[in-house]
């Protein structure tokens, strides 16, 4: 084999072996349940609670925001979550609203203003940026049937991604990984492949609770989640998957076979969070605190930001969801038909306002998510949560990456 071929193979191996840190965080909108704007002190309280949860399986020191813009700002005022994150050393997944607008300039400007104000203290905390949230779901047949609001198509999202990269080219966050957040069956829809090609990672909102007609009782929740996750893996061509929303409500209506109880909330935490996600996949749980008063379903794992949650967060050593049972369920590909539900957050899509609140709204029937795009201003369109992490420094390097580096060294030695 020629040295050039070895080099190409090593580079491919290296690229595939470098992965994002398995971040642990929660979603957080920019308004309180009263619809009042959140300010620095509100986020400080959230971030402090998240990092000190009793019996937590890890430190939840990351946050997924829905916008860069302070709630109800008439200008591109940077969201005060930035300053709170700096004070509490909380990593930030940025969000950019992309539905119902022909520009993301207000979002870009707000982040630029934030960087100008806080500099390296802010940019070092940014782990990723998501351009759009559940926009593809909203323009899907299911999204339209569920009256989920104005969305955005693949061409629009690809343009916004390009606009973002141009705006931050040559800056401290130029290499931050860019993604897009959507319902799981949006990613398995072939017409959306241009978005997959344009991003560095794919963000998935998945809620088995809303999976009507698929046996969505709590005992089956782990299998339904695995089936959706497997379907995404088969569709995204090796792109890293970030689970940007998932959870189970403890209050709310019975959704087909799914019941909202604290007992079921704990079961889901264990069978999906502990077994499948925590420490393995970048995960932003839905949710630490409920924010949307219009959502009948309540997903918070704690009351009044107490560090003692509704249930014991300890992860068990064994699980009831088995790989064999998961694979024996209906095929993931055939299931990707959009009969699930949109996330509670997507129901609050940013209509008029540059801020999003990040509370869940009532689930619709899309791809099984709990939507959380919540804008609260009267100027720019609302922003959905994304990630901007300081991807300039890769924090996780797998064994495959090390092997790739070793191979590269050998290749150069032969040249």
C-alpha cells in the first residue's frame, strides 16, 4: 500500500475516533413558568442545583439553551445565562431559532455581543451550536397535521448553517461543532440529507411517552428509544449523535399506554438515561425545571430547584431492557414514519420574540419528542436550543483516535 493511501486511511480513522465529551446537562429556556424573563440569578440557581443533585450518576454541568438573546429584548442583548454559566463553570450548548425567519442575524449579533463582553471566559464554555430546533418536523406531514407552527426546510437550514460559519470564521469559536436538533424521524427522512451533510453532529429529541400505537407503556420505553436511536444511526452516516431532549413526565394525561407518574419517571431515567446515555452520549435531559405553563405534561425531576429530586437518581447495576428484546421489536426503519410525537419544546416554537423559554409544551404526534423551543421576545423570531461548545479543543479522544495518531506517525516515518 502506498504511503498516501496509508495516510488517508489513518486520517479517516483519526476523524472517526475523535468524539465529543459525553456531556451531561438539562434544557433551559429563557422564561420562568410565570412567563417572566429569567435573569442571571435564575440561571445561577438552576446551574447550581444541577451540579449538586443528590445521588446523581454524574455532574450535570452543561446546559442546552434555546436562544442567544435575552428574553423580551428589543435588541440583540446577550442572554444572561452566559454570565451565570461563567460564574458556575457550566458548559453551553447554544441554540439558534431558524423557523419563520429569513435571517439568523439577531442570534449571531447577540452571541457576538456576548463574546465582546465576556471574551475567553465565555468562548471556553461553548461546546456546540445548534442551528434550528425541530424545524424539519414542523414542515413534515405530521408536523403540519399537528399544527406545530411554521418550520424551515433543508435548503433554508443549510443556508443558515453557512451564514453562521461565515460569521464566526477566524474567531475563537470557529471550530465549535455545528449541529441541528430535530425529531428522530426527521433524520430518517431522506429528503433531509442535505442537513446531515452540513452538520458536524445531529441532535435528537426523542420521547417514547408520545409514541402512539407502538406499545408505549413504560416497560417498553427503553426498546422504543433504542429503536429510534438505531434508526438514526443508520441514517446519518457516522455523524455523532447528541440526545438533546428526552424524559418522561410525572404529571399529565395518559398518552395511549403511557402514564405520567413519578415511578415511571424514575424507570425511564434508569432504563434510558442510566443504561443507554449517561457517560456514553452527549445528553441534555428534559428537564430540571418546568417552564411552560401551557404544557399539561410536567417533566421536571425536582420541585422548586431542590437538590433532592422526586425520585432516587442512583443508577442500578442491572437493567430490564435487553439488547435482544430491543432488536426483536419492529424494525427501526419501518418505524420511522412520524407517528410519534414532537417534543414538548417544539410546541412552543418561537413565534414572536428573540428568546426561547425552553419549557415543554404538550406533545403533538410527530417523532416522539417533547419539544422545547420557546421564544419570549417581540422582535427576532424565537431561538431553539443548540450547542456552541468550545470545540477548538477536543475533549474526548477514543482508543481508535490514538491508534490513528500512531499510524500517522508510522506513515510519516516511512516518507
